[in-house]
């Protein structure tokens, strides 16, 4: 079972909380990250070793349609 590190950040990008979890796969790690998120956390990240496999909001902001 792979180990994941789940991190939560504030408005300024500072780490506010993190924990490690053993999950069956990436999808379960993402679900756990959302389930454990406190309302005060503005961003969450899921890491597998040195690779970030998921973040919300995503690192790249979506493009907005022109008005």
C-alpha cells in the first residue's frame, strides 16, 4: 500500500497541517484529503514521495472567457 503525504496551506501558501496516510491508490488519497480538509484550509496537496499527484485549487488557474 503506497504512503501519501497530505498537506494543507493557508491564503499565503504557508503549511498549516500535514499528515501521512497509507492508501490503496491515488484516488483514495485524493478522497481522504478532501474528507479531512478543514474550512480554514485554502489549498490542499497530495504527495507520493517527491511527486505532487494532486492539488486544489490547481496550481494553474483556469482561463476565463472574454466578456
